[in-house]
């Protein structure tokens, strides 16, 4: 079907963008301050316009089709460009903003930094909302392109010119053991490390622990007896067993205080591991987004 832009209601694109961000018809309506039937009618018109379903209903809302994902970046960029022409010097005001930021900070980031972030937001931007996703950052490229995810942290840098990746902090690898471990005293040697049994974070398609790569390069292997899906359960296992575990230094020190653990520098490698803060380039000149990512960058320097 041949379509001329003169015959297209450009408000439909705002509806598309709202649905893409919220993945839910009712929440998109709330975002736009219109009724749900209005959004549903607009979606029907969009489906005719693009000759595609665009969004498929699910038990939790809607999920975009491949066509919707394909066009989402162009629509988001177009809307932001138009909005930038209407900005006559007004600036983002965090103290009065009701903006929602959707982020993936890793479970490490959520545990260690999110409480500090919420404390700061309570002082600076009390009505700003934070939504944290459990999905690893490296798996959120499409969501970042669509604008439904604002920011991700990950150990793995996104190698794509459409994304901005800044090193936000780095952490050394440490090992933790229970205070009264029968075989480990005040230090941890490489030999003790290799002779001990370990609990580790289960490798995934996007995450292979760096320590495993170092061991492989050294022609060594540790005794793994337990694999878990979340790093936050590891300290409790260590506290009640004779297992060792490796984790970032900040987490190791945090749990050492809480669970009466002892910590040691990792005898396998001493080089700090980098964590990257990443976003799609269409957020680059967004004043609110810039304020938020700078707030996070300043926060990690303090804690």
C-alpha cells in the first residue's frame, strides 16, 4: 500500500512509541493521558498503515513484532528530534520530574548501588521512578534501541556504533570463605584455592566468569561442586559450608561484615574488572537522561 505522509496522523507515532516503551496498552494510555480505547483505536490504524500486527497480546501486556522493533528506532529518533525543536531553553528539573527510568544494573549493581541511588533520588528527585530489569545488559540491545530501556550496566561492552559505552567503575576479584574454615587461615594461596571446593555463578550464553578464562589459559581447573543462577545467594552458601567463592571486592567486603566471612585477594588474577554503563545514542542529548546517567556515575565514585 502506497502511503503519503500528508495523509498520516503523526499522533499515531506517539501512540506507537508509548506502547513500545510500556509494552502494555493501559499503561501507554496512562502515559499519554488518554483512554485505553483511544490507544487501541490508534493501534488498529497503525496496523493498517504498516500492514503488520506490530504488537501481539500476551498475559502480561503486549510484545512487539519484528516489524515494530525494526521501525521503533526511527520513530523514537523522529519524535526526539521534533521535541528538541520545541525546546526553547527549558531544562530538566529533577525536583519536579515524574519521569520513569528503566535500567538493568546487574544483581551486583542492584544490591550495592541501588539503595544509595534511591537515597539520592529521595533528596533530589522524589517523584522519579526507577524500574530495574533482571535481564543482563548484553541481551537488551533491541529494548535500548526502542527506547523502552534507558540504561544498562554490564561487564561486557556493547560493540556497536549505535550505542555509547562508558566505563563507570572497576572492581578487583576477591575470594570469600567462612570465618572458621578448617583449611584456610589468614591468607589464601593458589594451591589452597585449587584444592578447595567452590560455588560459582552458573555460566550463561552472555556471561562466562573471567576467572574461568584465566584458569583455562593457565592450564588449571578449580573444583566446582555448586552452580547458582544469582550471585547474591553465594555468600549464604559460603557462610554455612566449606566452599570458597570468588566475587567483586565491594560485594566481598559487604557480605564479610554481614555474614562473618573472611576475604582474600583472588590468587588467580589481580587485574580489576571493568563495568560499563551503556545507552543508545538517541538518548545522548536527552537532558533528563544525561542528568540520570551522570548521577549514577557520581554515585559510584562515592561508594
